[in-house]
């Protein structure tokens, strides 16, 4: 699933491309892609409307229309948004296509059909999934103190805690590993055991890992593409993720892989040490 950097990169591309463009047609090829409305209802609500804003919340893309309606696009496992010019071959796995007033089309493609596009009517309430999200890690409000408050009292592993979207919005497996490496924190450390200094390092690690990912177009090893069908190159710049057995870029020790919260987790045993007593305490407390 695309994480915050992949979604943010596409949001920035769309912001430079879609603002003030008018939607003159909609074609829905897979009805279940549209959440909460029939294809006819969806088309009636968006055709003729102009895009006035492009945003992001966690892993969701948000397109604001000129009547105040909001398109929420959740790409999930394999969804992409591709800008499709007149005369170019039709993209594979096309599920929904928006025709723009300049003749181009914005295609939503999704081989696995898990992604969804929802329309929130003007003045409507956002879905509960959005309301429950934690703070945005790249916003000014995401301070070390704010992160410390969200980690306080949590006995679960810090890696698993960071994957909880109610704690930090948009962080997933790749960037949690990278952030913990930057902060020199073992992924199995109980989240509530981190000192203020460690939390400050973690906050910086999260932001740094995400900003690096955005700068390189995201981390692509599956189907993720930007709107021009280009793959991100951040996999060339990760420090521990999928580097099992390779030397740590900081100390030279071999990167190890364990499973935390059913996710492959990569770390340096030398740079990210963990006191065994803290792990025993976590196990005893459950």
C-alpha cells in the first residue's frame, strides 16, 4: 500500500495539474470502486465541477470541487492515478476515468480492485476513518511533546505502535523501519518506555524518512506509479528496509530482519540495541 510519501508526491503532481480544470465526463468501469453512490449518481455530482484544491490526509488523496464537495481517493494495495493524454493507449486495469476540459483524462487504475473513491457532498461529514486519524507527521503540530503524549503508557512494540494510524497518520512499514533506524531505537522497544530524548530523535527520524521518500518520488517495488506512470526511486536510498544481511550504512554490522505485528521489520542490532529486561517487562505485562 502506498504510504504518506507516495501519496504526497502524487498530490503535489495533481496540485500542479488539476487546479481549475473542469471535469466534463466520468466513465465508471468497475462500479464497486465508487463508494456510497451509483455510477450515475457519482457522475451527476462531479460532471461540470472544477477542481479547486488537492490535498492529502494520511494515505488518502483529497480533491476539492468548486461546489465544496470532496473526492476522497484511497488507493490501497494497487491503485494509481494516471494522467492520460488524447491519442495515448488506454491504461491497463482502468476502473474510473475523469475527462478534463483540456482533453486529457485522469485514469484511476487498480488491478486488485481494492481501492475506493468516495464523494462527500458539500457540507457533509468526512468518513469516520478520516476523523479517527492521528496527527500529520510533517505538520508543525507534530512536536516531540505531542508524540510523547501519544506514546505514553503504551506497552506494545514501538514498531507496531507507529503503524497504528491513530498514533501517527500515514506512516507504514517502510518508513517506520527507516525512522527507527535514524532514531537508533530497537523496533521491539515498548512504546511507552522511550525517554524524552529518544522521542525527540524519533520525531526527527519520522520526518526525515518521510521527506527523503517524497524527494525521491516514493519507494516503489510493486505497482505504485506517479501520474506520469513513473516509478519512485527511494528504494535506492533506504538504509535498512529490505537490506537484510547487508552492512549497516552507519556502523557496518549486518542488517537483521524480524517480524513485528506480522510485518517484516529491518534494523541494525548494533545501532538499535535493546535492553533484554525491557523486552521481558513487555512480555510480562502483555
